[in-house]
C-alpha cells in the first residue's frame, strides 16, 4: 500500500517542484535542466560502473569478499538511473547516491539491515531444526542397541 501511495505521489511531487523551479528560473531553463540529467546520468553511470567493476575485480583477485564493492556498484547504478529519469527530486537522490560520502552511508544502512535480517532468519532456521522431524515416525536410532531390543 505504501509503495502504491509513493508511486502516485512521486510524479505529483516532481511536477510541483518543476513548476516552482520554472517560476524561479523560467520555463526554457527548467526544461533544459530536466533534459540535461539524461546525458549526465548516462555518463556517470558508465564511469561509475567501470570503476565499480574494477574495484570488484580487484577484491576478487585479492581473495576478499566483494560485498562492499557490489553494494557500491548497485548504489551507483541506481544513482545513475535516477539521474536519467526526468525530475529534480530524482536528480537529487541520484546525485546523493553517486557522491562517495552519502553512498558510504547508504552502504552501511544496507549492510546493517541485511545482516540483521540474515541473522534473524538463521536463528529462526536453527531453532526449528533443533526439534526432531520425522514425518511418518519410521526413524530408528541405529547407534543405540538398547532401543532395538
């Protein structure tokens, strides 16, 4: 439900911001700024993608898990795509995801949330597997001869 609400409100907010910007700087300059995001986003997407792939390859070659590099690459990808979408709000979020300090903050948030969800699933799985599981009660304990009489 929240996703649907955001999907409806996002274009309305983009239109509102575009109208306010057009009032401040003029319609022609606003349209030029909106269309300037596409080539800028595509250029940044290519350059950041190459850099992320290089860092990913270096981590693999060094024998390190490339989790940080993979998350950085994903955030740069999302940032570049957001810059390519026309709109000032998406441009701001795209630029924030491409800036190294805010990308590092986003990476920490993603890692923390992923780690806590993974840990909850592991604990839930291990607590379920601690209980004996025998569907049709046909299992026998082979190691203990006293049970087989």
